[in-house]
C-alpha cells in the first residue's frame, strides 16, 4: 500500500462525501478508492469512517487522522511546488570550482553581470588550479583552462579559446628594453607558472614561420599561483605568459604591454564542465550560458 496515495484517497472521500465522487475527482474507480480506504484502516488499526446507505461520517479517530492528513498533504504539495519553482527558475545554491585566473583575475569582468541577472542564485565559488572530482566533492560546475580535454564522463562546453601571450609592465620594459625577437628573451627575467605541467622552455609560434624554443633560466621567479605571477608581472619583475583573456583589460589600459606581439605560446580552451544527467538544473545552465555570453562579447 502506498500510504500517501491512500491518505489522499481518504481525504478526497471525506471532502467529496462519497466514494463515487472521490473516484471521479481522482480519475480512478470506485472499487480502487474503497480498497485504499480499507487498506489504510487495516494499517492504522482503526476505523476512520462510519458508513451507511445515506451518508459517511468520520469516527473520532477519523476526525483526528483527517486533520493530520490535510496538514501532511498540504506540506507535501508545498514542497513539490517549491521544487518545481526552483527547477523552472535559476535559483538556489550553486557550487562552482574555478581556476584562480577566472575566479580572481577575471572575476570583476563576469561576476557583477551574473549576480545582477540571477539574483536568486547563491554562488559558492572555490578557486584552485587543481582539478576536482565534481561528483565526489559536490560541485555543480567546474570552469577550467587547459588544452583540449581527453575523453571525459562530464559534459564539456567550450566557452572560448584564447591565445597565450607574453606580457610585461611598462616599468620593466623601460628598464630592460623591449625584445624584438624570440632569441633576445634569454637576456630577460622570465617569470613562469608551475601549476600546470612544468616546462624548461617556451615554444614561441609566429603567425608565419617556424616555432622558436626559448630556454627558461632557473634563477628567475617560478610560482604555482597564477595570482602571484600576475602580481609580480604588474610589479615589473619580468616577462610572463598569460592567456589573452586573463590580461585583456590590462593590455587595453596599458598596465601591461604585449611582448613579441607576432608570436604566441599556443592557445588554451576555456571549459565549463558538469555531470552528464538527463536534466540540467537551470542554475547550472544559467552560469554556463552567462560565461559563454561573456566570452563571446570579448
């Protein structure tokens, strides 16, 4: 016996004042409604209704159970409506894992618009360059910057693809000079990020021509925090590599200058990753769509 269905049938019998009328309201049969009531009474061990040929009346136990049933069923209905409302609207807690570049250096570019557009989403943002297990760690979405992804059990939506460029501060270039060709980089302070796969060289690829390998001196700054690399670059410590997306605002404002503008260090994909499910929650779709719009507009 489904006790919730039986409770609903009992309530309907009382309010419709009859089995046939209750069956019609519930779009079922007289016999089914009668059977549900009998099963409910057996399960509870009490008689809920006095039956005669003219009318139905509640027993004392039935009166108490009817009031309790109305309260329970209304709570169940309210909970269901709340869930439906949340599913139809982008709302609720959204746990997001993001790399430090997106979660800190690019935060001011995308967060205000997201919060204004979706005021009912409570964003729980965890910033780390370590890949996380979304399901095991309870994240709804992961934003990632990487090369092309290998096969994954997650949905991977490409938000944008960005060149990796070399930049330095005006103060550093005024002090040390602007390199005119890749070979001159060995004479400069090169700052490197070790959070991804570490390398001892940069592979500079011109728009036309052959790539050039540039050795990275070991006595320069190395850091596993992109925020530290960014701060050191702004402070004039040397030349570093970032995705163009990360330093776009700095390049536009002149806080950073692109070094060897005809060359790149390849490209990186910006991804939104989320579990494969038949139903994607509106709050997840809201963030993914917002980030896609944000990068399309840049």
